[in-house]
C-alpha cells in the first residue's frame, strides 16, 4: 500500500507535533530556584532580576538580534593601550545589557565598578541597560556593578552579578532606582 503525498505530509506534521509535545513536557521545571531555571544553552545566556522582574537573554544569532557575546577590546590611550572586556547581551532593540571591565586578562575574581571607576573621557559609563524603553547606567555616587567570574575556560565565561543603577531619560534622572539582583552569566563565548 502506497501513501499519497498528502498522507505523507500529514504524517510528518503529526510526528513533528508529537516530538514538540514530548520535548516541552520533559523540559518543564517546577523548581522556582533562579539558578536552576537558567537555560543552560551551549551558545550562552544571561539572566537577571530587574527590580524583581526576571529577564533572560539567550544567545540565538547575531543576525536575528538576540545574542550574548563577551569580547576583548583594545583602546589606544595617550600613553598606554587600555584593555577591556565587554559583555553585550541583547534581545532585539529594546532589551540590552552592556558592561565593560578594564583588565589585561580575565581572572576568577570579583570586579567592582562604580561611578569613580572610569576617569577616561572616551568611555564615561562602564555599564548600560535598556529594558522596555527605560535606560539605566552607572552615573551617580552609590551606583555600582559587581561581577564575580566563576568560570573561564575554552573561550567561555560564566559568573554572577548585581547592580544598582540610575534610571534616566532626556528629562529626568532617578539615582539608585534600578536594582539588578540574581544576575547569572552562563557559558558566554569570549572573542579575542
């Protein structure tokens, strides 16, 4: 008995639906612990709570506008070249997290950045955030970003972070009004 083309297509669709149902039902996690909720994708992910709201950015594709990337940047100075490592985590145009740390090499240590960390006029704000149209950065005294690198191998980096930032727009600034807690960087690729 030969199946018609329509029957073959119908069978393929049915098998695909069954596969998706199986995958999604097996991947449900009822544990509310933030560390266990992280999508541990081989491509990398960043997640954090922004004033209590969970934000997750998984690396999908640069072209599609959803990515996580850690990269080395050399900035020529008047006397010396400054080495920075920058994280850019972006989910479309309205959810962006960017920060940089000035260091010659990444180490498994705590990095603390505050409003006095950068005196260079080239790069005034070492941390920037845009979420649902709202911007925040390290601007005023009391604003900070703490990063602890927990793993760095095979050009992949993992760590945890917290921050207290100033929300701003063209007309107002609210010092210390943006709080980031439970931040996790997982397996994000480092480009040299």
